C-alpha cells in the first residue's frame, strides 16, 4: 500500500479515474484542492504546494497533481524542497521520470490526458522504482 497525496484545481473524468484507481489498489489517499469535499482552496498554486508539502513532510510516498495544462501545478509542487514533480504525457515518460529522476510527484494535464491514458501513466509511475545507479543518484542529488 502506498500513501498518495492527490490534488487538482478542478474535478473531471481524469481525476475521477485516478482517485478510483488509487482506491481500487488499496492505497491511502489524501485529497487536496477541488478533490476535497470541503474544497476551500482550489487555485493550482496552492494545491501544488499542498501536495508537495505532504510528500516532502513524509505524509505521502508520492503525489499526483492536475491542472488544465499540468504545467502550473507542477511548477508549484517543485517549489517545495525535496519534491521532484514531473509533467508526463505518456507511460514511457512517467517510467523514466521515476527511474532516472526519482520523481515523487506526477503532474498531469486535465486538458490533454484522457482517463485511459492517465491510468496507463499512473501505473507506470507507481510501478517503477528509482534507479540506484551512481550516476543517476548524483544527478538527483545535484537538483536537491
């Protein structure tokens, strides 16, 4: 079981599919932004930082963030020290982000990512371990 922080500035088919899949897997899910029942703060900058904070503080093993393009919310998450958010449009990129970059937050575009592709990306992201290769470890350390 993983502890996942997931946040978005809007709700739609992609976010519904992601939350449903995390629940199906039996993962512990903490929701942020528009995904909360009591959504008080839904701006992408605040949501990205909140998910980043959960990951950096160790309350979540990984984070997932979504906004219209995925760009703004990934930038916001990356402002949190210790967060490596990667905007992914396909499963191969998500796998590489986890393997070589030790990405701990997945960013997705609500506009450009269908639920089916989003689930493929999520599976690749969650199913890939970070490389233990010395070169990869040095590169990740260099951006901390």
